[in-house]
């Protein structure tokens, strides 16, 4: 998180704690296509994207499948 957000360690830990406490991250870090759609739609609503791409373009479940073995 620190690498991609530029946040310091303390901020990253607070953000991580918030996400875990509020159960924002799905159990087992499962990927939710409706969840990705909601994020993409919010980016359209804020004007950061003109048209939302297909959520399936962002999903590669092979990593979770391999980790679950």
C-alpha cells in the first residue's frame, strides 16, 4: 500500500485497520465483480473515467486459486 499510495507507514496501518474493521476487503481477499463495478462506476461519477471498462478485464482469480491449494 505504501509503495502505490505514497502514504507513510502509520497512515497505511490506519487505512488497513479501517478496511479490516469495516470488512471492506472480502473474506479471503476474494475478488467481487460487483465490487469492482461499483469502484469503476464511482470513478465515472467523479469524472475520473469517461466510461467504465468491463470489470472482468481486471480479474485474474488464478492467484487466489493457487493460494487456496
